[in-house]
C-alpha cells in the first residue's frame, strides 16, 4: 500500500465501537438537522502545518463551523488564527466566550483556555486541565457531541501520545462522524494511531484529502431521528470541563478508586473505562488518558529525584562545614561523625546523579 493512501478504518481497529448512548435524556435537542456542520479538530505536535494544509483546501462558503484545539503552552502567544486565515479563505480567530456560532468560520482555542461548544454558542473557560493541557482536545469533542450529536465531525490530526481518542469515542457515541489523519502522513503518529486503535473510525486519510471530505460531509443531509440521547458520561464530563457546580461539588464519582494520585494536584483519582478506553479523573476534574498519566507521573518522579539530589548535596556541604569547624576546635570524635555523614550523603548523591543522567538501569549496573 502506498504511503498516504486512504485505508479502511477497520484495518486499524482492534475492536468494534458503538455509537449509541445511555443515561440522561438529551438536554440539547438537535432540532431540524442539516449537514455535518460542526467540525471539531484536535492536534498537537506538528499540528500547525497540518491545519494550514487543511485550511487551504476549505472553500470560502463552507456550510459548517470549524473548531480547532492545538496544544500550546499556557504562557505562549498563539498566532495560529493568523496562519490559518492566510492559508485559506475562511476567517480564523481566537474564540471568545459566549459568541455565536456561524458557518464559514474557524474558531481557535486561545492559550490556557478550553474551547467548548454549547448549543448555538462557544464557551472559553479556564477549567481543569486534561492530559496536562489547557486547551485540550477531548473537552472540545465531548461538548460538541453533547450539543450537536450526529451533526459533529471529529478530526484527529498529528500529535504525540493518545489525546483525542476519548473525545472521538464520545463523538461516535452521539452519532457523529470520526476522521483520523493517516499515521504515515502525520509528522507525529501517536494521536492518529491511538485513535485508530481505541475509537470507532469512519475515515482514515492523508491531510490533503480531509478538506474535501469535510466539504462533502457538510453538504450531506443528516437524517432526522438519528440523534441518540446524550450519554450520561459524556454529559457529566462536559459539565466538569465547564466547571458546573452540579458536576464538581458531588461526593460520588463515576468509576472506581484507582489507588493512584493525580499528577497535577496529587488528589485521589477514579478510573473509568468507556468502550474499551481507559481514563482517570480526580475530584477537582483533572483528567488523564493512560499514556498521558504515565508521562506526567514520570515528570513527577524526575522532579522528586532532583529534589532529593539537591537535599543530599546540601546535607553533604553542611556536614563538611560542621566537620571543619569541630576539627579546628579539637573535637575529633564528633568531627569524625560529621565527616562520615558528609561522605554518606555524597555517595547517595552520586547514585542519584547516575539515575538522573543515565537512567536507573545504568546506575544500578554502576
């Protein structure tokens, strides 16, 4: 098979998915359905290039609104709207909280804010981070699925780890369409590969073909009566992203206690599994996929090791100073004790340095 060729989604899927739902009745009725006119796109590493290529292929009068999340550091300044506006005919801008949704526009999540979709309007909120990111892909996908059901098209582009997989499951559960960039076409294939393995996927294409697909879907009528009731889990997690009190200030949490702690706030974490996708969420709303949980815990472990390394070096230096002072006063017995403690702290610091610089295996060999 040639590089970048479209492939059937089932060739990548490890398990079939369900598009149905259960739980609460739909609070956001879809009314008179049109085409697939709500397009939500998530990307991370390499996403700017992929989005620019996609925007270049969209027509001026696209009968759909496009919502974009790219992982940027919270302290950064995003020029993505300017890039997308120059790349294609659709105007792009950072979304503003409460503004109305209009077709033929690209709404971009600003740094350090989640971009969410309500019925007819967008929300821009500083809710709990997901997978260590704000903005994050999955809250956008979930809230769009809750509000617009079968009219939603979820698109996962290039990026590392497994962001977007849980959100794509929510899109499919509410009857929407799922699209994934072909892993061979992505600069970073982590997110596309995870989506293909963990979510029901309808289309797998190189980014150069995704724009024409979105145009066709936007002009394809969505059959009335297809909208399932909003799934309880989709509803609840969308409410958490918006920091709604009824979702945050409750004692019971979905899932089972995991025995782990949140890498961000160090609170207790509950474990849930939806359609085979494992997820973790703490009491205040921080959420993690398995790969991101491992990655963030790894950063916590490294930070703890550096703290221990610093503490041992300080202890060694302090003990040496006390040793020199007591030696000068002729307190040889007590001085020897501090000399030994300084040497012990230094030995431990050397071992920790080996762990930090070369990994635990190399340090253990030494």
